[in-house]
């Protein structure tokens, strides 16, 4: 009887820990995606603010490096 109780408690703790780990991973992924989207918006803003010659120069420098 006590063995079943102990096994049940261990199982419940394991499930709770696993669920917390899955939730933590989901939050990390969402934060990483948000950071990527912010960077993409910043790059888009920079490109839109610069004239075509400036964009071409920066792109040529980037391709050279």
C-alpha cells in the first residue's frame, strides 16, 4: 500500500516537473521569436530609411566580408 502511494507521488512530481519544463521551453521559444521579429523590423526600418545607393553600398560591403 505504501509503495503505491510513494509511486503515485513520484509519478505526480515527475509529471509536474515535465509540464513545467515544457512550459518553460515554450516561453523561451516565444521570446526568441519575438526577438527575431524585432530585429527584422529594425533592419526593415533601416533599409527603408536609406536611399538605394546606400543600401547597395552596405550590401556590397556585407557580401565582400
